[in-house]
C-alpha cells in the first residue's frame, strides 16, 4: 500500500514521524492504554489529510483490570506515543539488562505479570510498539541503544504467520544491521510465540492457556538455572540435573526445524542443548538461536577489491549479493563490466535501451555505452541516455508544442515536458503556487511547539501532486505567568472619630518566584489593590451640622410668633424623596401643605433625615456634600418666610 522498503534504512530528521505519515497510505496501530487510544483517535482527527487507520486490539482489554490511564496522561502537552518504552527499575542499571522484549497490546500485561512473579524486573525490559505502520525506526533505535548488552526478542500471542512478526522482522533486521555497522555489535532479533497455523485459535481453552504459559516461561528465560557445582552436588545425592530439552525449547526458535533438540556437554546447564536449523541457518549456542549463516565471510563470495559490499540474502533469494565497483560485474565481481549487458548505478542496461532499433557498443570496464541506431531511428532527446526510440519518418508533420515526438514503425506520439499534457503538449498541468507565510507557533509558549504553512494549487478543483501542508518545530519558550493578588490585609484605623470617617485595606501582588524574573508576566491592576469603607458615621457633639439644624429650628420658631398663622390645618406629609447623593451619606426630605393658604399654619412644611447610599468598588472622595445641601435648605426656608411676612416686622427681628 506504499513504497516503504523494509530493506532500506531511512534517514532520520526532526520531522521524521510526520514524513512517514505522508509517505504511507494507511496507519496500523495497537494501543495498549486508554490514553494512547484517545491520542491516536485525536491525532487521526487533527491530521491535515485523511488516511485509513486500522486499530488492532482485542476486546479483552476493555475489561482488563490493569488497563487504565491517569488524567495526567491526556492533559495539554501529551500526545500519542508510537512506542511506550520501559520505565521500571531496569532503566536504573541498563547495562545489567539481559533481555529486551518488544511486543504489542494485551500480551504486554501477561509479560509484565510474569516478570514480577519471576522477580526479573532488573534483568528484563519490556517495550510496547504502539504504532506498527509506519514503523517507528527512530524510537526503537533509542530503546535498543539504551540496553547495549540485552538480547532482543519479539513476543506475540498470535501464531507466527498471523501477528505483526512478518512485518516487523525485516525492518528490525534492517535497523539492527545499521546499528551493528556503527557499534561493532552483532545484534539480531529472535521470535517467541506460537508456531504457524492454519486456524486462528486451537478451539480448546485449556490448550490455549498451556501454550500461553509456555510462551511466558520461555520469554522469561535469561540465565543459568543450575551451576555446574550445584548440578554436581545433586548428582552426588543421587538426584538428576534438569533436562534442558524437557521444555521443548526448539519449538520457540525462529528458523528451527521444530522440536529437534540435542543435549550437549552433559546437560549441566540449561543452555546445554542444540536445535537443528533450516537451510541457510546455523545454531548459535551463545545466543540460543538459529543465526543466519554469514556467507559473505567466505572467501568464495565477493572478491574484496572488486566489490563495494556484500549482502546476505534470505534462503528464498539466494546466498549473497555482491555490489560491484563500477569497473566490474558478475556474481562475485570477477569480470570487467560490460555496460551493454550489466546495469549501472541507475539500473540502465545498454542493450535494453537500444532495443531492436539499434546496436549497443560498450566501453569495457566503465558505465559508458552508445547505440548505433538503424535507418530511420534516432535517440530521444528528452532522455539522458542513448536509446534509438525515435522513428524520424513518422514524426514528420507532428507538432509537439512543449515536448518531443517519439515514433515507432506504426505510430508517433508527443512526449511532453514536465508540467504539460494532451496530444500536442499544449495544456499546462496544475502546479503549486508559492508557499504562504508560516502560521504562528502553537501553543503560544512552552514545549513541543509547531507551526505550519500551506500552499494552493494553481487550478482550483484540480489535483496537484504533492502535499499542501508543511510543518516544522518551533523553539521552546517560557510561558509568562501574571501576578495574582494575595489576601486582604486588616483594615487600618478610622481617620475620624465621628462625623463619617474612612478606613482603608490593601493587598499585595504576588509572583511565582520559582520562574525567575524572565517568567513574570503582567502585574496586578493597581486600582484593585485598595478598598475603602465608611466608619464612625455618628454625628459629632457641637458639630457644624448640629448647630445649623438648631439655627434653622430657632429661625422658624421666631417667625411663627410674628405671623398670622394657625397651628392646625396641615395636610398629610408627602413621601420621602430619594437620597440627594449618588454614593455615601446624604439627606432625604418630605414636605406638606397648609389647608388655609400658603404659610397660614403653625409649624414647618418640610423635614429632613439622614440617608446612606453604598459606594462600591470606590468611594466618593467628597464627604461633606450633604452639609452644603443642608445650608441651601435653610437659606430657602428663610427666603420663604421673608416673602410671606411683613417686611418691617422681618427687619425688626
């Protein structure tokens, strides 16, 4: 479903995993945790393109007691893990790890439990491969390099011909071949699991658990069971040493001929056995596996000075393949190169290119050749090599606007230049316009930041070859944290003992000192750092307000004695007015009228009363506005009395 070549080691870069996503046509995954399943589906929805996602997972994981995730695994900053590496005690001393197991899905929890029961947590590391395709070369390489002395095994619960083994094995071999070249090691990957079968299950639950138990026991096998001395003591006591073939180890060895096990060296150790291997493989007692015979080490393989490299092939492909120097050819690179019959680095064979229309003439020992074309034929000028593919007579009168005419004995066609099509190469194909500017990095700050840019196809509705989106990683930045207010301090003492005072309380702005000054954001709003309230609102003794009220009452009493008025005849009081201030302390009033005419009744026609309007969040700084209002009212009463009384009488007061 893609051009993914399992024999070619890919080049790693920062966007390697995204590059893989573009190159493949579908995604195959086997998530083992709820969080990774969540991130897998989330990633599928967020991708800028649509490709099929195949999830391989058994329904037993839905009710497995150990399959659970924490909320911290799905918060901001987390993402899908292509592999879940070992995080246990074995990572504390990785040089002591004897076996590194790769697996997928449910079998991990069986291996994890068996490892705990066998007390092998320091000797065995387990890595879960969550994404099978595209194959996570880069992540697996890091995990293998972490445990340099560990034997590498693939464990699967499925039969050998039904699980992921047939897909991952050649890719592991390609990766390990590259690692062996750079680190001078000799790592290979072994297989632990059920042998090939025609049916997916045995149909017998008891047999299924027996096979699973054997699989787990073999996966946990890392070290010697009995030492030579321990076995000798048992023999002296009349006991027998354990039979290393009793557990049928050859059934689980990749490329073995099945249960053909032979005890060697008296069977003192549990590895004192050999298995018979298939053709092209030999028994490696140190690694307890059937290793591929390295035929390239044989002097009868590639001639060293004439070849670039030697590749060991599978039994189906043959024994070995020599990559010859440009001057040589042949199975062992013995013969001088004839470019007419041997492909060059571009896989061009001269005789094939010249075809029936010409004759190949090669320069022996080089990649150079040329074609002597038969009458009526010539080379195609659009190719970089000689080929005699153009029939000149057929091309007469053929117009190729953006291309060249290529003819045979019966036909002539236009071979268009890149970007053009149709029979005359006149139609320009859709092409990509220039890239737009990069979007802002997301998230705005922190780690794992990325940005993307897009480009458009020149013809809307048509398909341009290539991707529309491009991604790159942004630098990590510090997320600024704004200051926050602390608790309010206690109220300060009232600034007046009477007559309406004010109290003040403040609070401080606090920064996260762990971040350092470069991580500080905006300060707290200054206007919200102080609060105020009224206090001691009772009147002061002998205050100005009290004296003005007394003066007003005395003035009214004096005028009542001089005027021709009556003490009765007042109508009911009107309702109280609204408080005459917007905020703080003020006054409200009510009035009444006389039934006998204006100013003909004894008493006052208005009354006042203190009132308070709550101020929040700020308090009006003017505190004595009600005093001004009171003085205005007294002045208005005086004018009223002056108007209704005898002017001479008023002057005698």
